[in-house]
């Protein structure tokens, strides 16, 4: 059996039930639907953390965030933790990262042979929270109602620019690997920031949906909430 190539496409903050592949009646996701139709759809896979960096570290390491000490977006991902990129490389794969992975700390590869774009988030400890000022915002990247108030349309944003670069770099690398003389299989992650906030889209995407057609979330009553909520 020929060793398969592996391509992982990541979309930040995309809940599966808001895709056509998982049965949403309104949202248009034809490319995701096509991938699911000829591949595998996971119906019982769960993210180990609701936060970006810990979720990614857990996925890469195959370990719970409590085991690798990744509690928030300012946590360092230790270079001592083996990742699936390390194992794929040891198994004879060429390993490439295109796009966002939010690695915090000096190691920005974590087993990848190379990453063909920069990250969009800082790699230093700028987001380390000050627990003595717990109510103070950490620059712009702090989730509150402003992200909804600022939603709208634009010709471009640096998130749109970034995702276009991620896609272009990934496609170019795939073409380069297809025409070189290296017979090794490839392992690539192409990781996009959308649909992560800010919720700003180009007009052609914004106009795909009517406000009146979008279903509103159902409000939970107090007896349905867990203690934390």
C-alpha cells in the first residue's frame, strides 16, 4: 500500500454544526461538504479547550492541556513535548505548516520541517494576564460585545489578507512537491484564521445571506445552565 499524503485544513472557531456537511440548512460550505463526501466525517470528536492556543497544543501533542500545562493563550508550548509533526517526520514524511498555529515560545516549528508563512499572533508572552488587573483588556484581542458591534463589510482586512497568503503558500508548496523528485509523502497543515472574529467580510460573502433568514440562538434558562455559566 502506498503511504498516503496527509493534509489537515484548519478553520478557526468554526463549529461543525454551522456547515452544510453537518446538516445546516442555510450556511453554504461547498468545499467542506465535498471533502466530507469523499473523506471521513467525525461525529464524536471534541476540542479539548475552548481557547485557541491550548486547543492547538492539545491537538498537536495528543495530550490534555493539564498534562502539557497549556491553560490559556499566553501559555508556552514547551519544545520538550513531542507532537504529531515530530512523529510524522520520524515516519518519513515531509512536514510543512502554512498559517496560524499560535505557538507561544521560542520553538516555532514543533516538528515541522518548515513553516511557509508567518503566524498572525504574537509568539512572545505579550498576552500573559495580569491577575492583579483582571478587568483590564489585553489590547484588541479580548472577546466582548465590541466584536459584534464592529461586524460588517470591508474590501479587505489583515485577516483576509493573511488567509489569502496561507492558501496561496499552501497551494504553491503542494505544486512544488508534486513536480520535484522527492518520493517521500507529505504532511501539511494549512491553518486559516477565519471565521474567527473580527466578523468582517467582503460584500460578495456578506450578501450570500439575508439577516431575516439567519436563525437566532436559543436562550438558556437558569435551570439549564451549569454552575460556571
